[in-house]
């Protein structure tokens, strides 16, 4: 007997299954491919491992400044792929172990709907059971060849056996900028082309602009704006890393009557679809493509499917861009906060003025806070620099707890530390 059926074993599905199990439900999770989904097998886990390689490369290059004598450094491509593969295997095993420890039944099968309340999976039929749909998204597949130039998706880039000599990156979103930075570190001549006026259009303009400046100083070229046409550039490969679409393949979702929009399953703040008893979480609901968003939606979906009351607050979900230095953010940008109305104040602390940044030898970057000076609400936090994902966690925690930004000034940090940037940014407001 199953109390909740979860279709998809990525971050959203796993979070939904574990949440339901903690609530005492008997859970069946269906996954036709690898447990962990895109995140584990072709997303943030292998990408994070690959970026660890170029972070180490950066460290070696900068070692002489700290008094460490080293020779020229280079990347051993097969060993880098072995390292990334070992991380993927460990993450996949961890996913399976956590599901088994929670007593969750896992079926290695595809699934399809035959009606609003009936799901077929192999030789099993589930009827009248609430369903959490968490099938993720897939990269769109452009033509593989155009003359002598290879056109690649995100997954194709991870499978290369060498860095291309000349690469054109089409788009300036998160994945595009990460790959542009990665391949440039490995010696590739990289050009980024996008119709927008700047990179990372969903991020704060000041922080994204600073990242673009640093990347340009390293040698990455940017062709931006509606008149920027780079399709005929003389390159070895074209990368379309941000081209993704929700994965509804084989589900026969038409049999349910679930409403979709632009190819994504439509959900409300409680992760309910248009059909009672069917919930959805993660990339299948459309962008932004964030694993922690998928987890938050999975938790809400499972809770509500079992009679609870949970509501997603998307503005409280942090995000990151794995560049060097890294970018992380949570909440509203300055432009978004201003457009919403009300009073807006800005606090900034720069890595160049940070004792910890000085000791690390990494003083390029800044932390920017966006607050409501009247009511003390923290509206957003944005950082570019080493440890950005960890520093932003402090801001995200404060936003979740609805703390007044002035209360954070009382928090004492280890000195020197990057966490002190938060205190300094508040002091500048």
C-alpha cells in the first residue's frame, strides 16, 4: 500500500519522498534513470567537481604570491574526468542510501498517466494515490554539427575529452557563464554572445557587472545586445548551456488534464497543479533551474499532498554561479526592490577592505545588501568573491527568520573572516 507516489528521483522528488516518510507515510518513488537526477549526474555535482579542478589551478597560479614555490601547472584531462566521475558516484550512492534508510520503496521504471488518478509503472498500477511529479528538465538538443563546428548542450560539454580551441557560448545565463569561465581557465579562446544588454540578467546589475568586468580582464570576450550576431564566428564549438525544457516525455500528461504553460507544469505557491491530488516540484515547473528550489518545492508538495499546509517563498531561496570568484545571492535585486515601491537602502562592503580577503590574497569582489530602512526588512543580499555561497547563507538565514537587518550588527564573527562582510555592509547603510 502506498500513501504517496513520487515520480522522479532528482532533488525535488527525493525531498518529497523523504518529507513524506518523516510524516509517517508509505512512499513509492519511481525513477527510470539514475537516482539524483540531473543535479547528480549532469548538473551541479559534476559541474562543481570540475570547477574544483580549476579552483585548484587558480590556487597554484597564485601560490608564488604567498611564498610557495611551484612549477607550471596544467590539467590532466582524464584524471579530472575520473575525479568528477568519482564525485558523481558518491553522490548517487548517498542518494540511494538516504532513501533506503527512510524506508522508501524505489522502482526503476518509467511512469505514465492513464487518467487523473491512475499511474502505470512497469507491471504496477497506482490508483487514487496523491502524486508528486518531479521529472526535472532536459537540455534541448541542437543540431550536432554545423560545418566543421560542433554544437553542444550542457551534457555534451561534460563529456568532452579535451577543451575546444575556440568556443562560442550562446547565452549569458548561469550555466553559460560558468562554462565560459571553466573553459577559459583551460586555455580555450572564449566568446560569449547574447541578445541581452548584460550577463546574468536576473542578478543584481552591480554584482553581475563586476563579474563581467573581471572575466573581460582575463580575456573572455562578450558580444551583447540585440545587434550582437556571432553565429558565423570562426570557432570550433558552439555551446548552448542554458537551453533547457521541462521533462514531460512519456508521461501522457494529457490524460490528467494538468495545465501547462510554455511547456512547464503550472503550480501555485503550495505546489498544487490544476488537478486535485497531483502536485509538482522542481524543474518540471519551469525555471529557475535550482536544486534547492526543487528541494523546497518537494517538501511543500509532499506536506500538502498529505494534508498539511506549506507555502513556497521563492524570494527566500539562495542561488549561485560557480565562477572564479563565485557569485551568490538571495532575495530581491536593487532594481526589483525599487520597482516594488517603498523605501530602499543599500549597504556595500568590498573584499579590498576585508582583512580576510587580504590574508587570502583574494580582494576582488563585494557584498551588497538591499534593505527597507523603515521597517528593517532584509530584501536581498548579493555577493561576488571567495566564499560567497557560505556568506550568503547567513543572509538567507536572516531573511527566513525575518530578522531586522540591524539585529545582524550584534552578531560577533571570528576575526578575520569573510562573514564580517555582512557586519561591514550593514554599517555602511
